[in-house]
């Protein structure tokens, strides 16, 4: 979590409600036209670009990598005849994601770069996004959301503000909603052909779709419930449905099975790439979250799996229990209990409000019932202006008594010493050459994962289940 995003006050209960939601697929865009001009698209892209940086952990700082991807994108856009495509921004987040904003702003995450195994796979992803830009899908997607809002209040929205202002007011909804199936088919077909025309092997498109599917299976296995949508996940924004995969294969089959992969050249560019959480956004080590930049740490109870997001930490546990953690800036003259009751939970009636101290920190807590669930709020004053906050949600009767595992969890919050914070470093991708006697099992034994090491190694390197790397092959390892 970057500092600016982390201390930004979020709507905690809105987020809780959103966790149970699921975006619905969209069926085609027949007759749908953009409500804005190409010039207005560019203006919206420029305005939303800083928000995307905040939402996805900022831009990844690697100038040679930026230049490499920039050159690749320029070449692909030229092949596609799309002059409005801008340089791709690499986002500093471990999620596997790529998307385009209106105006030709394209983004890929370093999580996607870590999963890709060669330049051809990356080229197919970027070409896919170029396909969306060419068809003006981001603008059409905004139009779909705008149409829905116009139905809510057609007169007020249409006549009190102009189309461009209305669309800009939609916030992130307009471009994080799912593309329609038709739009995905269009972008796939154009992207595969553009990549092939640039000299890349067409089958790289389907091999990356396959890697994404296996990677998502691994991610789901590490969670306490399957998630149909995740803002940091490429597959949620671009769902690889069976019919989409079949159509992509049909496009691949229609093209000559020739072209380059450029695996070694690509792997050389990502050698040293940060893998997983970055130091700036905090790191997850098992059940513990450590934030070396802001200087704190805490440990979730057994059975909970942590998800590190730029503006909050979320942990999912048994029986749909949820833990959320974020921060807020608070007037230093406001007592912590007053902040809890009057400010943070002003629209909620808290019971059992109590103040307490631990680890030389002042805190306050209270709980409330919400339907068949209970929620407990905990506010911890870190310093004169910063408060850190826990939201705990569990079954009815689980939170009225503030003791046991949840009290232990809250009291695990502690400040890191200077030496502890300095020692916390991110994991990185390192490229190694396979030697005689090396196997997926022996190579993966070096990686700092608690479970499924060999499976993770194979997914990371595009190897099939049970497949072994070849002697002399360059492979990716994750090292601490």
C-alpha cells in the first residue's frame, strides 16, 4: 500500500457490501455508440491516469523495462495502424491484469509480466488491448454504464450536465466494468493478427490464456472461498470463457504456425523483477503483514488468507469471516473513542464501546449487528494525526465478546524497529539455466512458498503438469 492511498479514508461498510457483489457479464454492444468524441476520450484518459496509478499501487520504477515495453507497443500500434495508442504503463501490483482507458492509455501489471514466458505472449496481451482501443471499446463500455445511469435519472443527467462531464463523473465504473463477449472476441481476433503480423507466433495468445487459467486456479486454492471477480485480476476483466478460448484457437489455426517467441530476450528483461508485494505497498509473509515504509506489522488468525491491496488489507477466513485494515488522517485533538463513534461509525449504533491500551498504543472498539452478521470496529492511534483501523466481520454472536483470537489479532499490531523495517525486502524473479539433474521439484525447493512449490514453478514457467524443464532451458525462480 502506498502512503497516499493507504491513509485515504475509504467507505469501510461500502467495501464490505461490495465484497459480496459480482459483476455480471455483458452481451454484445450492437447499436451502442460512444457518447464522446475522440478528443474527449483523450481528455478523460489524461484525467483518469493518475487515479489508475493510485488504484494499482503506482507505476513500477524500471526505466529499461519501460523503454523495452514502449518500443514493443509502438511497433504493434504501427502494425495495427492505430495512431492514438500511448506508451504502456507498468503498474506496481502483483495482480495479473491489463486494460485500456479511453484515449489509448494502456496498462499492464508487473504480475502479468512475471507470468508471461516470452515476448510473444506479452505482445499478444498488448495487441489485445490495442484491439480494444481500435474498436473504441473503452468509450463504448463507458456509454453502457452511462446509459444505465441515464435510465435512473434521464432528465437530470442529460440536461443539467454535458455528456463529457457526466461520463467523467462515473468514476472508475466506466472502465473497470466487464467487456462484452463480442468486444472480447473482436479484441482477440485483431490482437492475434496484429501480433502475428509483427512476427510473433500466433499460438502465444492461447498459451498465455492457458497460463492465466492455471495461475487463477492456484490463487483460488490459496483463498478461503472462490472469487468470481477481483479488481487486480486480468481474468475478471477479460474472462477466458470456453467459447472465447475456442474462437481464439480458431483465429490461431487460420494463420501460419510461424513466428518468434523471443523467450531468452524477454526473460533477460524481467530478471530482477519484483514478485508479489512490493516494499512500498507492504509485504505478506504467511499470516503476517509487514509495512516497512510506514513501520508496522500485524498477524491474522490461523485459517485467514491475506490479500494486499493498494488502499486496504483484506483477509478472508472460515465461515465467510472477513478482516479489513486501512488508515485515516484524524485531528490530533479528537479522543480516539470520539473518532470511533462520532466520525468513523456515525451512521452505525455501536455497542460495548471501550477504550484500551496495548504495545504503548491507544485504541477504542465497539461492535454492532448487521443482519445475520456482526461487525467490530477497532481504531488504533499511531501518532498525532494517523489512526489505523480494523473492521472484523463474523457470524452472529462471534464478536460481542472482545476476546480470544480477535483480541489477539488486534494486539498483534506493533511498530517495527528500524532494523526490522530495513531487513524487509521483496521477493524477485531471477533467471537461471537448467543444469543436468535439475527438476521442477529440485529447482522449486529454493522458492519461498509454503505449499505447491513444484506446481507454482511449472505455472510460472509455462510447463504442463508433470513436465520437466530441459537442460539448458532458461527458467524463472522466485527468490527472497
